[in-house]
C-alpha cells in the first residue's frame, strides 16, 4: 500500500538523496521518493502505518530527519 509522510529536516537535494539511499537499503520498502517542495516522503510498504512510521523515524533520526 502507498504511504505518504511529512518529512521534517529536508532542505536540499542532498537531503533527498540521503533519505532515498538509506531507505533503498530496506528490502521491505518500495519506491521511496522525497518531494522537497512538498516536504513529503512517499513509499510503498505492506507494513501498517503506525509501526512503519516508528521504524522509519528510528532509521532516519541519526541523520536529523523526522516523519509525521
């Protein structure tokens, strides 16, 4: 299923590339894409949204990004 999250902490193309690269290593996710203008992250996953957001925040927090 398709999930879209607001992503805080992004401001440049390097942010976009870093988030997409980190999430591309997660085999449970597909098509992770950051939209810098909208400050969103869209991806496909079979995981339910509450557990997915918690897990992704754990993966992205060391880089200074937060999903909501």
